[in-house]
C-alpha cells in the first residue's frame, strides 16, 4: 500500500548497519511532522541507497515522503515499518497548499442596493 505525506523534517536518527542473510544492510530512521490542524510526528525508515539521499536534506526542510506500509512477524510479535521509496523537497507543493491572501476588510466596499438586486433575475428556479 503506497502512501504520501508532506511535512517538516524534525530529526534524523543515527544510522544502523548490520549483516543479514542477503549481505550488508544500512538503515536510518527520521521523523517528519505533518502540517495539519493537529500535527502528528511520524517515524520513517530509509534503507540502502535512500540513506545517502536523506543526507541531502537539513532539519526543518519541507519534504514529501512516498512510502509503503509493511508489517512482519518476528518470534510471534508483529512489527510495522514505514519504508520510504521516494524522498523529495516539497517547498513548491507547500506553497500551493498555503491559503491565498485576502484583501483586508478596510479595502472592501459595500454593494449598492442596485448591485444587490441585479442578480435576483438570474435564479435558476
């Protein structure tokens, strides 16, 4: 199941390395905070070449994270991992999501009686 989240890069955790049945592996977790009304902190995992890609970002960068949700069983316990497959800067998309500026109320002029009544004949019913 592929998902995407846009948020602020809060923290990059230490790199982890090891050897598995398929050879050497490298993993690095990082934390992103969503930009919703009630922000949430989410921990993602970067594996392999994605770890080096993560180094091109700095704290507080807006990032777009594309990831898969994976769960696995290990000794009778289940573990869920948010494994990234794409990580990119999201500054352009964050600009699009910002509300547009509205003119201050002082600059608005009230409608005249004629302007308010002009549209009454255009009703569809």
